[in-house]
């Protein structure tokens, strides 16, 4: 669920973007590609074309279903949009280590997925 | 009307008995189904009694902007929840037919309902 | 055998119909909380299809002063009996 608690601010192109205690956006409307780049840069990661493909799938998923996907539906959505190789959990784990559903949702400016450990 | 001839089986049967918007029961039941499916359980849903209203087309947010459940229903297939059943008597009592629904669910009568319950390891009612 | 548990009375909720619809020929129904009103002689007809498979929880009957008012078709069990019914069942299904 989206949290309304502001833990800190992320500076993006001179704007102060509030983040919740787990690093997700407090205001989903704050998202821009620059916000995603800034979040990734904090983790020492540069977003590649392959990251952006997944971010787009995530944002489309949220626009359609009003919910951030857990891992299983994320795999399915990516497979449907980009083909089975990119929908493999290996590909997703490589791009978003630890938890693709959570890390991906954060970069895509979505609430933290609820049904997901 | 067609009724299932083979008793459907699965890990978890979630019975949804409440209509959208009036309470949080429907949403909580759907959430339980999604969690179970996210953990790889084979989940079936039975829309029973006023729960069949969850399937009616054209639903929107509540008057104060409260989120509805219609988008969640569309999402069920993404969680591989495709074993959907509905209480045929309740649907008819409320004056709806199957082609007026957002999703396809198999109508079940009383005997099929009992088989459905018997065929799942865990049954949760909401 | 599945143990179905009903906590609403036939007078206030039609959920008992779905409970009955969901029951197989061996399944048992236990009435608890307000559901015990269904055990009254005046109400038990709603459950006549169950034969001897209808139970009611003694503690909930007693607290409502209904213990002596049960229909002969109802088997009254205490909490320990509830536990035994649960143990004998493959699973339980709650109706509320």
C-alpha cells in the first residue's frame, strides 16, 4: 500500500520528491523518468533500455489493474508484453536483484506490492 | 444452463458472499485469493448470494472516490485465478443473466456447490 | 466429512440457505453464537434436511437461556464437543 509517511526527500532536477520509509513515492503523481533515474543512481545503478521496458510494463499494469503486481503476475505481464525470455524470473532478477516486484514497483513509481514477501 | 459434471478441485476455494462497496468483505476475500495465488496455490472463486453482484459490468469507484473491485477482477487472470464459479440461483434472483457479467464464471447449483467445497483443501468464506 | 459452522440465526440472515446448499450428505452443521437460535423448536424446521447432523453449542445456548428449548433433532455439544467435531472433520467451513 502507498504510505503517506514522509521519511526523506529525493532531489530530482531541483525538486524535492517525498519518499516513504521504504523509499516508495508518497505522491504517485510525482513520478517522472528522472525520478526513476535518481532512485536508481542512489543505489549505484544506471537504468538501461531493458530496465525501462519493465518499468513500462509495471506502469501499464498499475494503470489497468490499480494494483502493483506480485512476482507471479509480473512475470506473466512481462511475458505477454515482451516475450517469454524477458518474462523469465532470471532476467527480472538480473535487472532488479533481490525482489523484482518490489524494486521494480519502486522505480516505476508505484505503491509497494501488497501480496508479496 | 450448464453445470460442471466433474467436481472441480484445487488448493483453496474462496467464497465471496458480499456485494461490492457495501463492506470490505469482497475486497478482503479477493485479497486473500491473490495472496494464495501469489504463493502458487491453485485458487478457485465462488461468487455466492449477493457476491454475484461483484461480477456485474459497468462498476466504478464509490461516491467518495473509493476504489471498486472491478479492476481487481480483471487482474485475476494475471494471478492465474481462472477457476470461477457463480451461484446460478442468486444471479437469477437478482435479475441478471451470464452475458451481463464482466467475467465468465461457471454457474453452479446446490449439488455442484457441495462438490466444489468438498474438492478444495481449504475453504474460506468472505 | 466437513464441519460447517453457522453463527447467524435463520431469522436475521439467509446465509443458512447457502450453508445448507454447500453441505454434502455426510457433512455436519454446528450452530454457534446467534446461530443457536436455529436450534429452537420453532426454528429447527429450517434444518430438517440434516437429520441427525445438526449440532448446537451448549455455552451459547446457555448464555441465551435457550438450553432447554432445543428441538429434539439437535445434538447439543459443549466446547470440548466442538473440538471433537473439528477433529473428526476433514476441514471446517464458516458461514457468517
